[in-house]
C-alpha cells in the first residue's frame, strides 16, 4: 500500500505521510534536514525495520548515548503497539530533530483504546510496560486522535 502525501488531492482516508524511495519491500521513506519518515506495512518486520531506520538517522544527526537509547525504545514500543493493536494496514514513523531533542511520532489508521486498569496485575508479564517506560524517558508524551487514525508521540531529551 503506497502512502498518500499531503500534496495528493484529498487524503483518501489515509494519514498524510510524505512518500519517497522505498528502502524495504512495501515500505516508503524520506528525509529532509531534521525530519525523517518511513511508512511500513503493519507486520512484525516493521519493528526491526523502524529501529534500523531510527538508528541510521540518529547516527546521521550525531545523536548517541542515552538520547539514542531512549529514542530507539520509544520507536520500538510505539511501532510494536501499532502492529499488535491498531488493525491498520500501515504505520508511519516520523523522527523530528528539534535542536538537542528528538520528537518521535508513530501514526496509524487505528483507534486508540485506553488500557484497562482493572486488568491482571502480573508483575512478570512480558508486555504492558512500554508506554510507562516511554513516559519516564520523555520530556512530554501523548496520543492524538486524528481523522486519519491515531498519532502517539514523545519528545525525548
């Protein structure tokens, strides 16, 4: 599925994501100074592809150490949630360099559902902690519902 750009006539029900040359089969990506994006099919392979994309751009921006680790974690958690829970055909990752900060945005065509606080409180569960980890590492963090779906974002310091 090809991404629809904001320059296309209408958005045809998909989120606006600028398209460029594909790096992976079924993927589209691009970059400008301080902005990088890719759109991937919501498959398990999207998570390692998004991490590799993130690592490439963080290295190009000379961002390393704790900032790099936190950014990669946010990308992994957000894309994993999209793949597992959105029901969307594709997921778009945007990395925005804001001076010494990085904003991570993951956009999909799904609908955000609040987690169930009355769910099982298993201390050894393998899942369910990702957003809590990101909220600790991020300066700001949020979820924005759009007419195209959901955008989860974090501003990392």
